[in-house]
């Protein structure tokens, strides 16, 4: 079935290609060749030009030989820092970095799994419907690739994003929407020792506003956080400006709207109380998704894991991924666990067993959607 040495070697090859966010040009070239060698028609969209990256999203299509829904497999090509000069090490059937960098299993384990799964389809002459792949740029830090993907090139009804940290068997069916809530608090400068009463402290406005906010875990569906506060020049100056970077998330759109409004109003009221001003920049970063348990995509994915003798389970996430963006653009998508453990850390690792099961998972998904 899955060729252990092949998928491991390919994964090791991919993680040693530097591809920080916006710097995916080299890995895109490698993946384009690999996809073409597998018989896919490959294009690169203009997402990179829009966001200032080296390349656009890599989009591939393998024409089917049997009627059935078009299915999409997606992973992102970029990694977080430090991800340059990755030197992978295998110990006791687990792949690590040497400890000086991340490993890059997030999300290159997904890339290796998709390539291996499609190879198995070709090698075993499996009849299948149309298969599409979308390898996105700059997922980390903003989902910029998926947001700027040329969706006119995709026909998929169902999408599988291989980008969750659980082992194969994990099916993420619920994810929140997120609002960015950035604020500039404007006070009035004055000498803090000579005439402090002539000033309006932006720090005091920010403190009052934040104190009045409900933050962190709001309820089982909603969270909010103040992440960054900057401002001030010296202790002898009443601070005239403070910048706040915050967010709110919820799987319930009404709750998200209410939380974001609450945070904005808290700052506005504080500014009024002290005689200052607030400028707000609020943006919906991505939509929520919620796939029903009885949906075909979930039922068939569970059956795939049943065939693999892997216990399947559905779950929700508090984070955002390309899955949110695909659902928002009309492709019913779920996020699947591929076993990249402790992502974004120097302790990141992946079990070879999970890597192999991820490759087989792709192969079995292709088969079951053509049945």
C-alpha cells in the first residue's frame, strides 16, 4: 500500500526546502514538477502578486475516469519561523528537527500525504472522479493564499484540508469566525510633572476600556483577547496615543457581532469619559464553518477511517485555517488531522505511522468518493 521509504524520503526532501511565509517560490517549483509528473494539469494563480509573495497558489487537476463529485485536497506551502536550514532526524520511528528550527510538518506532512495518495491512485489504476489540489501560500499569519485563491479554477464540491494537529482519525467540522479589533486611543500630551491636568492620558482611556470588557473565554462558543498594547514615550509625558491589537472569535455569528460591538463600545465610552478619542479598525478575518455530522463528507470520511481500522471522531477548533476560507467560498470543507505534533515549536515532530496513514487516507478518500 503506502510506500514507507518513499513518503518518508519525500517528506524529508520537502522540509529541507526553506519556505517561510511569502518565500514559497522554491517549494512551489518542486511541487509543480511533482504534480505534473503525476499527470496533473497545473497552474499558478496571481495571489502572490496581490500579497507580495514569490509565487501564487499552486492549483492542480487530475481528470477523472468516472463520474462522481470533484474533490479537493489542500495544504499550505509556508512555514513559521525559525524554518530555514531544517535538518530532520529520525529516532524511534519519529521525525524531529535537530532542535534549532521547527520541523515543518505543519504543513509539509500534508503535502507529502497528498502526493503519496495520488501516486497510489495512479499506481493501482483506481477509477476516480476529478481530483483537484490547492497548495496555498502564506497561510500562517493571515490565510492570505486561500483568501486570494483563484476560485474560478476550482470545481470541487468537497474539500479536505490536511492541516490539523491530531493524528489521522481527527475530523474538524466546526471552526470559528474571527474579527480583528484594532484601536488607536488618542489623548492629549502634557508635562506630567508641571501640568498633568492639561493632558488626557491615552493609557488611562485604554485601561478603563479594557477593564470594562468581557475577555478570554466568554462562553463555550466565543473567545476574545487583547493581544498587543503599545504607546508612550517617557514617564514625564502624559501619553497621547496608545495602539491596541485585539481579536474576538465565535462559531456563532450573532455572538461574534455582539462581542466585537461590546469591545468597541467599551473603548468609545472610556474615551468619552476622559475627553479623548478612539479610532477603530474592525475587520472580519474569516467566516465560521459548521458541517453537520450527517453530511455526506463526514459520513464518507468516517467510513474511510473505518476501512483503515482507525477510530474516527469529529471535533471543533478555536483556530482558523484555510478550511474557513474554502467554506466561505462555497466549497464544503473539513480539516483533517495528519499528526504534526507541537507545531510552531522547536519540539515539533511527527510519527512515521501518522505520515503513512495520512497518505493512505488521501488514497481511500479518492476511492470512496468514486464508489
